[in-house]
C-alpha cells in the first residue's frame, strides 16, 4: 500500500518544517503554536508508521510494536490537537 509511506514522508517533512519555524519566530505564543502543530505531525508520523509496520511484516512482533506505536502516536496526535486548538484561540483573542 503506497498511501501510508506517502503520509509518513509528508508528516516527517511538516514536522521538520514546524520545528524550523519555531527557531525563526520570536513570539512565545507563535512558538508554542508551531510546537503544537509539530506534535500533531509527529503523532501522525508515529501512528501511520505503526500501521505500515504491521501491514508490511504481519508478524506477532510487528503487531506488538505497531500497537505501541499506535498508542504513542495517538497520544501525541490527541495532545497536539488540543494544544493547537488552545493556542489558536489564544492567538485570536490576543491579536484580533
């Protein structure tokens, strides 16, 4: 399945993009917002890597590793989305 490697590569590229954008920004709120967005990208990277790992090998070991990756990827994705929503609302409130 070619879809999962494409999503993995795009997530990695956006993760690096947001990490570099943090370095370029001087505002603390903007840095926190970009860090939350990079957490979403990292979560999707780990999540889809876990799915791809199991689908490629289909062994018991890859199942356990995939479940661990799914858990931590989903956790990063959930926390990142909550942080992104929070910092987006703070940015709208302060700079409206």
